[in-house]
């Protein structure tokens, strides 16, 4: 019979999805228990995408079964993510300084950024930030499931307090949630075709860093372009259709932490809370993909 240490050594041959490092080095193997009925492996995974969790579970089960010939049970623990402290303004954060500096300029600004930086920027220059004409935020899942928990999208899940502060600040927010980003999928074959026409150095660079995205993408046929779509909307708002909604971010619930709750009830406006953002609900996927690929590597005329 094999020992837990021997099984652990064998699991060092299993690579973490999208990385060259093994799963053991990520510290996710919490316990290995061997009994006459089989082997139980306990994994500790926090804030991992469901497709990554499934891939790890399958790889661990297959490896241990092949090694021991016994039945294998995989137990997955999902520790609650540590509650971050309220954002504290810090010196020397270039992203925050840049947001405040941009807001000090003239005219409207479209800015794709993360909620944490925005919350910190609010503390450093709320009045200045109010001059921003438009803020584009990629995050949330309003009418679709989340990608970390059933209700929460990753960006809002990891810092819901910051997201809640931003949505309560009265800023002109355009929210680009999973509702639309999940509809924009870049086929790997199409990217490879475009890269073949680019310079060899650029092609290799993009091909290398995009491998992880294709490896963990929800659809095996391509990579979902979450953040690129938000940047596309910052450049051209007509890529998506908007709905004015009041969106609130849940910070306390154990099962709903990071949930972005949009008030989509069919009620008269006076019976609902006033909208605090525009939510992208539809997207012209083909037009965005063309814009993205043309900016990345224009086709020769």
C-alpha cells in the first residue's frame, strides 16, 4: 500500500492549469487519507474558477487512481476569502495617482479600472474624481451566474467593500458584467491566423501569454475577452446596449458575498431606487472581435 507522502510526490507531476508549476507547490493539497475503502484527497481552493476546480479534481483523481488502483474520493474545501479591511489611502500607488490626475483634466474620460483603485482614489480626491465624464468597470454578474461562486464574479468577489463604495459614490459608471463578456469569445484559430501576419516577436509574445486564457476558458473553442471588452466599451460605447439600473454589491452574505444585485423588477420608477449606473446587457460580438483583432494586428490591405 502506498503512503500519503508517496502519493503527494506523484501529485507533483500534475501541473496547475495554465502554469508550468505543479499543484502541490500551490499548497492546495490539504490532506491525503488512505483506508481500506480507498483514498480520500482533500483540496483547499479559494476563489478559483469552477472550470479550474473541475480540471484539478479530475487530474488528481486520475493520478491517484492510476498509482494506487483504489477508489478515490476528492473533497474540495472552499475557505471563505479573508474579509479585506476598508481601503486605506496610501502614498506611492501610481494607479491611484493616475486616476486622480486624469480626473483633474478637462472633458469626459472613459476609464477601465478595478474597484479597489477607484475606492482608494475616492478617498484621495472625491471632488476631483467627480469631474470624470464616464467610468467603465468590468465586473459583476447581473442576470447570469457568477464565475467564482454561483452569484459572484471574480473582481467583485475579491473586494466587495470597495465595489460597494464605488457604486454608492454617485459616479457615472458604465458596468460591463459577465452578462455581455461571456458572449465575446475569441477563437484560438482566428487569433493564430492574425498573429501569423504580425511580426515574429509580437506574435510569439501574444501567443505565449494567451495560452493560459485558452487553457482555463469556459469554452474550449476560445477565450472569453472580459477586460478587453470593457476597454472596447470605453473606446466605443455603441458596442453594447445599456440599461439604467440600481446595482448594489453584497458584502456580508456567506453565500452571496460579492453578488451584484441589479433591481430589474418591472415596477414604476418611483417605486424603485434611482439607477446608479448603466449596465451593459447586449453586445455586438462580431464587431467588437473585429475591433480587437484590428487593434492587435491589422490585416494587410
